[in-house]
C-alpha cells in the first residue's frame, strides 16, 4: 500500500510539472506583456523593464525560477492588479470550487437514481426518455446551454438573475449549466454498470433469500456498479473545473475561470500561471483521492 501511495504521489508531481511547463511555454509565445504595460513608452524603457523582470533570461532559467517560486507559493505580482497573483487566485477559488461541487452534486443526484431505474426497467418509456436525454445532453455545448437557460429563466420568465454572484438565486443557473455537462455521461455509466451486475449470481442469491428488490439493488448491486461511477466522477471533476472557465464568463461569475480569461487577455503571466498551477493541483489531488477510494471499494486491487 505504501509503494502504491509513493508511486501515485510521484505521478501527481510529474503531472503538475508537465502542466506548468505547457502553460509556461504557451504564455511565452502569446505576446509581450511589457508592450501592453507600457504602450506609449520608448523602446529603451521597455528593454530596461524586460531586463528587470527577467524576460531576457533563457527560457529554461525562467521556467526553473518559476518552479522554484511555485514550490514556495510565490508567483510574483500581477502585472495588472499590482497585488500578489496567488492572493487573487485564492480570493476567487472558493467561488469556483462551490460552483464545481454544486454542479457535480447535481449531476450525481440526477444520474444515480435515473440510471438505476433505467437499468432495472430496461426498454421502458423511462429508459428510452433517459437515452434521448443522454444524447441531447452530450450534444449541447456548455456556453450554448448557459445562454439558453439565461434567455429562458432570466430574460423570458424573469425568475432568476441574469448574472452575478450576489445571492443564492444567482448560483442556480451557473450550477445547472455546468451540471448538465456531466449528467448525461454519469447517467450512462450508472445504467451500463447496473446492467452488468443486476443479473450476476450474487444478486440472484440475494433475491432468493427474500430480500426486497431495492435492498438488493442498493446493498449488493450498487456497490460494484459504483466503481466505474467513482472513476468517471473523479475525471469529470477536473473537466467541470475547466468548464467553469466558460460558465463563469457567460454568467459573469467572479471565479478563477473568469480571472484566467481576463488575465490571458491582459497578458498577466503571474496570474495565469498561479491559477493554472493551483487548478492542476486540485485536479490531480482529486484524482489521487479517487484512486485511493477505488482501492478501498475494490478488494481485488487492494490485494494486488
């Protein structure tokens, strides 16, 4: 077990370093932040500022300095806001995490019962309706879903706010938009997994003992069927964090996603690097916890 933990932690660190390298490389070819910061200054002043900020150093030196500072939690000051970049990210991170957790909770709350009933009553009207819903849900982009929900609930019916994050009512549309992105996939996974296990020998034995159908499903079948769901849900958590970038932009939510979009537009390198590094750490940590949970739920993996 210890060896497994060590290997997973090393893999976690390698993934974060790789994400940081990709982000750093893309930012280097995205433009000159000094020219954006000093649009009317003479070139001589820009050269002095580039030298002072270390932009003239070799790229490997700059990346090594970035990794070293990242380990200490130092990402420099924002070029635009003139405050530490990490402080900006940490200030907006709770909003993004709340939106992501609500969206994931909504997706699981819908997909789990509907997927179970759809598998038990295969080829029924509910099963066919769920299948149609899966196809429709997976074919709708996040930004389109958000705009349609905004037009319907905020503009047409005036039930919910168009944008912002000032009240709980303003949370509903962004969470619903982001949750709609993962619900079809999770529903399909639950249905497929339940179909694989509900006719196995140990489930038939539980029925033969006289247990109620829902007790058989919830206590015996669901545990094994939940293994693929746990794996996919961990991957979907990272995708939802990425999808929050679009959702927060559409609904003007003051989260990390919107901060990243603004920072990219302003060539604010420290903010982009701090935000991506922090999000990468959250994603790989979530996947690490899912791996550990998978080992707990599946004794065969634990024995190996």
